């Protein structure tokens, strides 16, 4: 049996996968946790276990109706297999089907200001046998999801499904097909309908929008299906070239040259002229013609303007003062417009727009939230850039995170470029206590900044700092690495957390838990094991802040990974964006509500990764050793978990006292990194052997890929 049951006298046993005997302090820490009254069944220790705060790093703790804030965590909310997701190809797919395809696809997402965009996404199974609720909308749609999944409100903020109430306004997703067969999507910030293929282009999925000499830029659907707006089906063309291309297609000429098509073309132009975009286009085209006329015939233009201008001016004065002109002005001022939703008559187009926004909000509203007795496996999408996606039911919802990617090129592409790649990473991604001097627009538009007002008073003033730290690595054992696997494929990997703001939140909740324990005169072997009981106000506040911090950490990694990927692409692919072969998502230092041994429990993985059947994970070694991409085996005794790394063999202070800079240079041979004394505490010799750690968890995971670091940037 790969694990052993520790010989300690505690109410609940401790199972250890470690390849060594625990020290006195480690044994005492494990015993303290196993003695808590709400611990479920047993405590599991992973192979990389070592001393931590309150609980051992590398421990997996399942609890009933309580949670210890010394372990940071958040639940991942998700949807049932049959939940429909609209893709930009004009069709809807079950989320489970998308997850099983293991492919990247394009979806609709929404910014906090209500601007709908297109984005890349992937799907995965996130939880098994999960509790469910049913959210009923006023458009008749029903959505089955976990109680904690976050829905995007009409104001751009988020709220968990269980906290929705009747009448809650949600951010809507409206689409339709126009008379020419094109997909239209309604922009929530303006109420205007926009062609989906131009939405794809303006979201950057087709690259830069080109201009064509003396031509208007249009988008061609390669398969002639106007509803299929997949980026690979769209192509920029000049309007004249586009027309010539269609005329060249002999088998289609009958249609394009028919009287019916010509009538439709003229009607489409007339309809376009009635829209604001069309009016602006024809106005600009008219302006160009006038300017050309002015340039070619300056004397004639001057003479015409002088004569006609005076006549036109006098005509307008006479018309506005006439009975006919006055009647027309009065008629326009009192014209009524019908609201298509409620039928109310509203004066002026602006008044109608404000009525729609204020009374109906361009949104779907919640009718009911119904707890369900059934349980199902659930799925979610990863949308790195925007963090949400549309459902076919017509609303936007939140997503979960990412960690490492396998690139579609091999190590020979890196030759002679490693040092410059490292320097570029260090220039683009702040490390340690450094902050960004400038941040991307996607960072400032992150939807959850508004939740600062709901967080603990002690961190509200930290919003500017948290903003500047978004996209920074931090310190300690956080890293950014370029790795090469045994097949010579290049991997990009990074490890970071919720930066200073997450730590502040955790510390405040830990102190609150300690104060509660003191008031209730609860005796604890370790004050850092103070806990919150489910159903209390303090538990709810902690869980809310925990979610915010975990989401911040996820988006922080997304921002860094996007910068990291662009740097490598610049050196290897000439700046061209390439599609990863595999993306791996995993979290550690978090908590989830799961089912184990037939019971609902809160599982805290402190320095451990979930390793359920088919779960992909990352187990990194030290900066001079190997790392592993793994797939979980779903070992029940470990609560479906595995280690999150090699684990420290000695403290940072001890490492600096034991090793020299020469040792560091020798142990990191072959790795492009900074060879400075300030990184001596991260020397490979301060960590356990990753090979031994992996040998102790062969019953927990199978190895998918073995990696070797070639570039390492430490915090």
C-alpha cells in the first residue's frame, strides 16, 4: 500500500504518502488537525508534505459544516452536461460535448460595460456528482447549475445562483438572423444590433483589420454560410475584389446577376442608409466626393456655394417660420414610438432608448431559483481574456482558470534565444514587490473590481495597489518557466497567487476566526486552526472574499500567461500567435465543496492538487530538476488529490546557511536564470527529490509528460 497510517493517537487517522517519517513538529501539526471535531474520516498527507501555518503544506483536509481560513480556497461553480452554449459558428452545443471534444472554440463574452465581444474558450469537467439548483428566467429558459455559480448582473457585477432573487436583472444575450442571412447580436450598452462577423473582427480574432486601396474593407465567408462566423471561415477583402470574386464563380453567377438579387441589393443599400452606421458611411462617402469636386473645380465650387448658400439659408428661414414648417416641428417633437416589450408609447427615440434601458434593461429577469434533489457531473468553460461566456438561454455567466500550455513547436526553435527570452519576461512581468507601471485595458475592465466595496473595510483602500499588481509574479517560490518535454516540445508554465491583496484578506479572516474562538472560549491546540461554521455570517463573508481572491489570482495568471506567450511567439514564430496543443488547469491552496465516501464535505487542499479521474495537473520540481504533467486516478483515500510539487527539504534561512553561490550555479547548470545570491533559498538542494515524490504517488496520478526547465524567472 503506497500510503501508511501514522502511529498517532487522534480521533481521526492520518494517512501519509510521504517518503519519509514526519518530524516532531510535523507530527504535532498533523495531530492537531486530525483532532478537530468537524474533520471527516481522515486527514491525507501528500508526498511533498512539510511545515506550514496551522496545517501542513501538502495536507488534504475534509470537514463537515466548517472550514479553516488558514487554508485559502474557492469553489468552482459549473453547469450540467446538457447546458447549451452558443458558438460563433451559428450553432449551440451541449457544454459536456464541448468538454469531451478537447478542442478550442470561439464564444460570445461580455465586458462589464455591456459590450459583447468574441473570445476563445475551452471546456472541461470540473466536478462530479455536484449539488444543483435550477434558475428559471422570464423568457421561459431553465438553467441547471451548482448553487455557487456566478451569473453576470445587468450592471456588470456577479452574483451566485443561490443568491439570485425573483426580479434580479441579468446581463442578456440576444441574437437573430437578418433578412440576408447574417447573424446579428444586440449590444447591451447601446441596444444596437451588430453583425457578428464584424464583432469577431473587432474582437481581434482575425488580426489587424487591413485597408484596401480605393476600396471598402468587407468580410467574406469562405463557405458562403453567412451564419458561420468562425475566425477560420472569415477573410478580409476589398469590396471591389469581393464582388469580382463572386462574379468569377460561374456556378453562382445565375444568382448574383439575377433581377431578384439586384432588387435585394438595392433594398439592402436603402436599409443600410436608414441605420446610423449606414448614414455615417454614406455621409463620409459623400464628403469624399465633395472634397474631390472642390479640389478639381475650385472656382466653380466657390461660385456655387456663394449663390446657393444664400438661397438655401433664406429658404430654411422662410420654411421654419411658415405654418407648414411649424406644424412639422411640432409633429416631430410629439411623435410617439412604441416599446416592443410592453407596448408603451414613448416620445422621441432617445426617450424610447431610456425607457427600454430603465424599465426593461435589455435583460432577462430571474423568475425563480429552485433547489434540486438530483446530482450530476458538471462542466465549465475557461475564457482567459474576459472571464465569462453566454448561454443559449440568453445570459452571461462566470468561468474558471488556467496554469500551463504546450506549444506547437520544438526546442530547436529556442536555440540562441533563451537569455533574451528571460530578459524580455523580466521586463514585461514584474517580480517580487514590483508593480506594473502600466496595465492592459483588459485588466482595468476586469468585472470584479466593483466588488471591493463588498470586501472587508481593511482592504478597500488597496484597490489601486491590487490593480497595479495584476499581471505581476510576486515572490517566494513563484516562477515563470520555459520547459522542454521528452519529445522536445516546448511548454510555458507559471505559478503565482493572489498577490498582496489575497494575503491581506486571509489574514483578516484568520484574525476574525481567532476572535470568535476566544469569545466562545473554544480551546484549540493551535490558534491558527480557528474556524468558521457553515451558515454563519462570518462563514459567508469568508467564502465571498475567498472567491474574489481566487478569481483575482486566476485572472492574474491569465494576464501573465498572455504576456509570456507573446514574448515566446515573438522570438520563435515571428510574432504570430500560435494555438497551444494542450492547456492544463489546476489550483492548489483552495477549498471546494465535494462528495467523498457518499457525503458532502468541504475539502481543503493546502499545497495539493485535485487528481480526480481524468483531471490534468502540474507537479513542478525545483528550478534545476524535472516537472511533470499528470492525469489523476481518482484515489478515494487521498480525496482525489496529489502533491503540488516537490516540497521543501529545508527552510529558506537554513538553505542560505548551508549552500553557497557556487552550489547554486552548479545545481542550475543548463537553466537560463539569474545566478544571484538573492535566489539562494530557491536552490534545488533545498527541495525534496521530485523523482522520489513522484514514486510515492503512483497510485494517485499517471505521468502524461516529463518536463525539464530551460528558462526560469523567480519572484
